């Protein structure tokens, strides 16, 4: 007698197994791929500059976008049009809006960076928002804690404090900027001016670098002719908490800092965030 039961059993088992394997394979192929993090960058221009596409920061944004970053360049309170119309706390709220714009564009990791006084704002923001993965300091200039800076600003922080004591803190007056001296007259209120230029205030680069979360990486990028660059890493950069991704870059020629060379340095740094 020919026994066919076992042969039918084997075929059926093989058939069921093939169906199971196909189902498993199909499940894997239909599972959504784990999306790579998209990095968003807020870039803040310097004092008296603009956020226009043809501005230095606007062009730098284009360079960074070529590496796949999502970049926004908001007009800040110290722009050419606005002449320092907000203090640090209100500026933080403006940066929040820029970060929200990045989120709406699909960014999942965030870097906040700035040039000149924008660098002060970036560090001030970084210590207030722990979700920021990186702070980009680009050729900083505003150093109110330094006597040389205040001398160039005619020690106008004292004038601001006197006006505040006299109950005139919300009235507009003229104050000097320590970077440009007499050429850098600012028309703003004493309260706003002291918010940025107080030598013991909350906009100081060394002070805020030291307050960063150790999970927040900082990149310090300066030109080789920068007066702040002459102070070296110990001025503020080395005061930041230890982080394997911290980077200090000196680039020959400021135009190259906000160019393809600077953008490639930022791209290499951001990969480790």
C-alpha cells in the first residue's frame, strides 16, 4: 500500500512555512523607515545688519542649506531697522518663534547661532532652553565685562543705570556700542541697553558658556584677525562644560567664516550632535 499521508503533510507544512516567511518579509518591507534626524539652525545676524537673503548671514544660510540643514535667519532686535528694541528676555521669546518655524519645517534637532551680538543671544538662549543641541558662536564682538569694551562705549552702562535710578529707564536715549565706539550710537531705552551691556549682566559670553548644559555642544568660530580671537580659548570657550563635540575653529579671513569654509566646518561639527 502506498502511503501518501506523510508526503501531503510535508508539503502542507512547507506551504504554511512559505506563507509565514512571506508575511514576515512583507511586514518588514511595509514598516516605516526610521527617519534620520533633520537638523534645524537659527542664524542671528550682527548689530546693525539685516536678515536679507543677500546679507552676509543670508548668504551663509544658503551655504548651510546646501548641506541639508533647515535654516532660518530672523530679523533680530538689533537689526539695521530696529536699533536694539528688545532686551534679552524678549529676545529669547523671538528665538522661540524661530525654533517653532524650524519644527514646522520638519527639524528635530536644533542649533542656535549668531554673529557679533547674535552670539551673545545664542549663548543666552542655550542656557535657557535645554532642548538645544548646539550653540554656534560666530566671531563674537560684544564683551561688556572687558574694561576695553566699556571704555570704547564711553562707560555708557553707568549712564543707563543712572537713568533707570531716576525713573527714566523706559525713555529712549543715545548710548555707545563698545565695538564701534562713536560710530556705533544706539537709540534705545536704558533698560534695554543695560540688558545687553551691563558688565555684570546676563549677556556675558564667559558667564553663559559656563552655564551651558553639558549635553549642549558649543562651536566657537572666529576669523584669524579677530580681537576676541587674540584672547584665545580660555576667554570663554574653555569655560563651557566638557563635551566631546565642542569645537574651536580659527578661520583665515572673516569672509571665509561666513562662506563655504565656515559652512563645511559647521556641517562636520553638526554630524556629532
